[in-house]
C-alpha cells in the first residue's frame, strides 16, 4: 500500500483532526488491514506551539538511513486557530548513525526553540493551495501519543534504505496482554525507551544477565512492567503531553497500572507539577505524579538477595556445619503486642537476638529464618543469618533452633517485595549458573497496625503447604471466621495464599473476594500473609511439589528445599 508522500500527509491530518486538535499519528486506528508494508521511513510526531501564538502546532519528523548517516526531514504544520493547518518550510538535517539518539534530541530542541527565526517568506502559504480541513473522529480513537524514539535507532538495521518517492504506513506493535507469554527471544533484556523531554528520573534499565524469562505461568502477571505506576486516586487523566492543557486520552481508574518510562517536568510555565511518562496503547503518554504511585519489579535486588543467601548456605556447608532454622510458631496464635524492632518485625512468633553478649540491643528474628551456629557458651549461642548478620541468642532458647533439610544451594525462591507489592518466583536453570523467572504477580502484604502485623523481613525456609488456610476473628480468637485457598507457610502464621474471605454473609462472598483481588499490587492490607489471586497461588502450590504424599493432614512439604525472601 504505497502513496505519494504529500497525499498521505494530507490524508492523515484530515483523519486525525478533532475540534481544533489533531491527535498524534495512530495508523492502526485509521486502517484495519493487518497486511500493510512497514515503511523504512520512520515518523515521529510531536505537538508544540512552534510560533508562540498560543495554538499547538504539529511537527512531523521523517528519518531514514543513507549510507552511514541518518537523514531527517522536519515538516512543520502551523495551527491557524481555526482548525486548519498550514505547512511551512521543511528543514533537512543529517546525523551520524552512531550518535543519532543524542544528536537528534539536541538539534530538535534547538529547532523548536528557534523556530520563528527559521520561517521563510513563504511560511504562511498553504501547500497545494488548499487548507487541510478538520473533520471529527470517534473519541475512542484518540488513544495514542508521540511515537517512541528507541535508543536502538542508533543501529543501522532499525532504519533500512527505501525508495525516495514513496512512503508506506507502519502498523505499530500492540502491547502484550498479561495472559500471553512473550517469545523467549525477546525476553532476555528490557529494551530501553525514551521520549523527547528531559528526565527528572529515568527508570528503564537492562535486566540482570543471569536471568531468563521462560515463564511457566503468566496469566496474572505483567511481562514488560519492570517499572510501573498504579492510579492511587479515584481517577486520573492520561494525556498526550505533560501539561494540563493537553488532550485527555483516557480517564484512568483506581488501581489501574501502566508501564512507566520516567518522570518529566511540566510544560506549563506556571506549574510545579511533575509528570510520569507512561506507555499507553503502545505509545508514550503522561499522567500527573500526584495521582499515581510508582512501583517496580526489582530484578537486581532479587538476584543480589538470592546469591547472598546461597553464598551463606555454601559457606556453612563447606565448613562442615548445618543450616538451621528458627522454629517459634504456635498455630492460630493472635498478635496483640505493639513491640517491634528497627526492621518493623513484631515480637509475635519471633525471638529476641542480641547484637552483643551483654543482651541489651536486640532485634526480632522471625520464625523460619535460616541461621548457622558460630559459637556456643553457657550463656549464649552466637548466630549468623544471611540478611541480619551476627547476633546472640540466649542459651536457654537454643531449643528453638532446628536442623534444616538444606544439603546444597537452594534452587527455588519466591521473592516478595513489600515496597512494591509484587512477587517474583524463580528457579535455577540446568546450567546451574543462571535463574529462570517462573511467574510474577501483584500481591498484598501485611499492614502494620491493630491486630494486623507487617509481613516479616528476612530469608525463610518454607515449612509446608496446605489446600486451605483458616483464620480466626480479631474479636474472638477462638472462633474461625474465614479461609483462603492453597496456603504456603513461610514464617510463623505468615502464609502465601489465595484471596481470603469471611464465611458470612455467604450471599456476597464472591463479590467481596473480587473487591479484595482488585487491591493487589497497591497497598499492604493483610494481617501478615501475602495474598494472591486464587489461580496464581494454585500454580505456586503445585510448582513447589510434595515430598510427603499421603499426609493425613493434607500438608505438603516442598519436594526440594524452597525459600521465601521478603524485601
């Protein structure tokens, strides 16, 4: 499908204008055909008040490779204030392939800043002698913004050669739905993306080299949301530009989540508002930072913590010592104490360990924490943990230390990030040097207050799983009032489990579970546990396996030692 360049530019502007504003180029919204040729000409469209008359003008930028250079054409269209656009003088510029991304942005900024000086005597003349008349388009088609300029544009292969006289339409790739698994060949590393505005913060970064992403279950988790925001207000407007005066693309609702690229300053001269640059419908858009919360899937900390824990295990085993865990759990025990340590850990189902043998300064070591014994006296047991370091346990409490079944480095980890309310599950690859991400998901961890307890911080050896976890009333702790499916106990009464719900009133139980599920990935709300969607935890429950088949209690001990790490 090839057209003369002048014709296609005119056609696009006619199709995209609405009530004095022409939306950014969105060819999939205009054409239904999925068989269009992908153009070797690339197009970036931006909106700026080029001539400083108070109207948003259009700047179309075309670029392609020519030998070792990238040739760029700047094609400005001025808004005359009456829903008509006037094409003015085109500017051509060549850039080096190797420095294109940097030089392009610098030149473009100067071009826009000094635009009025570039206007020729014929600047007000309409090309072809006719106005481009705006006509309405459907509101639902106004869903895209400036095309992304990827850092990969520095590679010649991204911009192949093309005949000079024609231009074709590029069908933009669609965002991968959450339930789909990305092909392995594009999972190794995040491709960086950047826009045209100066960043206060920039979030895109490569993933660790020793991670692969061959997901075994991805129905409930994002595959390309390493950094994201969720809407923390009742509604939030997604806009084309970092300005309250730009076009609204969508009224986003509470808890909706979007991939975030960075934070930029507003284009409004009198405002101090900052904006998050997000991906919406495959293109860059903007949302005010006061209306959302920034979160991330912290792959680097995941790898660091896993490697640190396994190094601790290796050091212990190589010394001919055992890996122990703290066993300090009483089933269905409530929590009423307000005492907590510097990590936020509560004294319930934890044990005091001291920074020195004088037994003064202490922290609470949570149940199921792994440790090694360094020294014993008649007064204390000197301990070391992967995350808390060296501490002293009173000798009469040594009975709480139990030898674990860890005989080698652990190959299965579940990483819970309290700050971002999400979870990453990994297992060692066959090469024994790299790790594969099995599944990811949004979760809800424990809040701190009242009868609720913060999810403890540390490295925990999973005890067992069971098909159903029941819980007691905050008011009457002798009464079981609700349950959750597929519970995996990792510390004290702290479980990974499905969506919890009280038994009564039975009539709206499903609706109540749905309301709770919508809050995953937002704020801590549980009593201590880590909530998952029911099918998500069912997968983890099965993935852990069962080394104790036939248990009369229905409990399942993981087929190999597995750990939960809480950040």
